């Protein structure tokens, strides 16, 4: 197996030497290059094509943030790990928005560095596999993904916002997030966006909707995704009808690889249109009886609409210590769960209050990794019941005959 090819970028030669010493005894890693500033890093990255770049932030000529952004665009196969003495959230946010995969605070130990390099490298390999799947499908149909549940408070919007950002990070595709919770949508709040115009104003121009008109209503988030906010007041919801939603989705499919749609917790004509037009339905559930009951009823309705085959069950706030285990829920629903999002109230609440998706503010946490795993299910178009049943059967045979 080939070694992990690493480039070190720091304006202090002594720091570069120290990092090399930390990696000296690692048989699966090799240093292929060094750079003393961001401009030199960009030039060498294009020439050397390393797997991992260890990048300092504060450097002359071009700083690490600008260099990270440039390399992410020019050498997308290189995964960048920021090394900095700056531990503030603002630096972390800027680094992740620029395209960094990890953020390490100096000083760090040899074990911390090598473990981070291997983890980022493994994640990058998985991402490349998923990108290859998409490439071999040769510009497959844009994916319309509806995030849905008929029970409020299960974390739909939290999952939708973080998933959209994770998709942009993992696929490098164009992502738009549509808030179709027309009365009480919270996407703008969770993304720290103050919209001047929303879907309400957009539908006033629906007869003349084209690429330019659509783009003028979309708000660009620092993560690179675009957002179409919900109406600013509940009474404006009735101005948006199913025909509007159909036209908006069709227009977005002309320009975007992934259209993520957040929805209200009920069936409505606007929701039904989105469900009709989507490729994937992420049905969110939690381990409480009212939610399980509602999800079971939702599955029956979706089955009657011939949409059950598009459903991927996502268990939010997954935990083994609340009295109900997920295996019993699977038996009750007659469906296997595709993704488990762990419970982490501290991270989620803090991220919501800051208006920063936790995949950006806390990328190393288990909940962020779970969202990235969910993004890979969306990218690879996996996680349907047929996929999960095949995987389960394969596991049984392995236990019997392995």
C-alpha cells in the first residue's frame, strides 16, 4: 500500500523540522515537500499533488487561510490540516469555510498528529470513492433531497442545514437549501442569515422565473451553499402554492447538484409536490413513542403515494439509555434505519445559538462525523431498504461462515 504523501507549510524552518521529527518513525507516511509561505504552498501543491498538507495560518506573502482556499479549488485531492496557535472559534470557522479538513492547535503530540493525518486521509479516500461513483454515473440527475417528519421537534432543520453544508464539503458540488416550512421556517436563523427577500417575493415573479431571477433571491452562505429562505411571516405562507414549488425545483435542478428541502411536520400540497419531485426522502425519527407512532403513519401515507422506495430512515438523538432500543423500532416500523445521528445537546444548542452549523464549528465531534456519513449516503445514493437488507444478509453469512 502506498504511503501518505505529506507537505508541510510553515514560515518557521524550525517548526517544519519539528513536525518532520514527529513523523520520522511513521512507516506509512513520507514528507514530499515543504513551503515557507502560502504562495509557495500553492505552487508546490500543484506540482507535488500531496495527499495531506499541514498548513500554518500566520505566514508572510499569503496566509494559510487564503492558501487553503486556493489549493482547495486548484488541487481538490489534497486534504488540508491547519496547524495554529490560534484556538479561537473564529479562526476555526474561517479555516473550515476555506476548505480545511481539520484544525490542530499547537503544540500537539506525535500521537495526536499521526492519528489526525490517518483519519483525514481515510475520510478523503472515502470521499474520492463517492466522487468516482458520481463520475461513472456521468453527470447523473441532480438530487432533490427532502428532509421530512410529521413530528415537530425531532431536529429536521438541524439535520437539513448541517447536511447541506456537509454535502458541499464532501462532494464539492453545488448545493442549495430550500426552506419549505412556509409558516415557521428556521433555516435562516440557524445559518445566521437576515434575508431581505424570501420565497414569498420570489413567487411574485414566478411567471418570469429564469436563472438570473432565481439567483437574485438565493443568499450565499460562507460555507458556499445557497439558501432560499421561508416567508418572513406565517400569514405569507398561503401565497406559495404547489405550482410555484414545482417551478422553483425545476429551475434549481438546472443549476445545482443537490437541492435540500426542509419541510414542515405535516402533509400539505407544497410538501406533496416536493415529495413527488424528489429523489431521496430522509424521514427523521427519534426514540420516543409519539414520534414512532407518527413515523409509522407517515410510512403508510408515503407507501400509498408510491414514495416508500425513496425513503431512508434517519434516527436522530440516537442513544442506548432512554428505554427504547432502535432494533425494536425497526421491527415496529418494518424498516431498517439507514443513519444514526448521536445525541449531543451541548454541541447542537451552542451551534444553533451562534448561527454556525456544527459541522463547521465542531467538525471533530461524533455528531459531525455522523452528518458526514449521512452526506456520503446521499452522494452515493445508498441507504435504501434494499441496500440495508443486502448488507444485513452479508453480515449474517459472514458470522456463519467467516
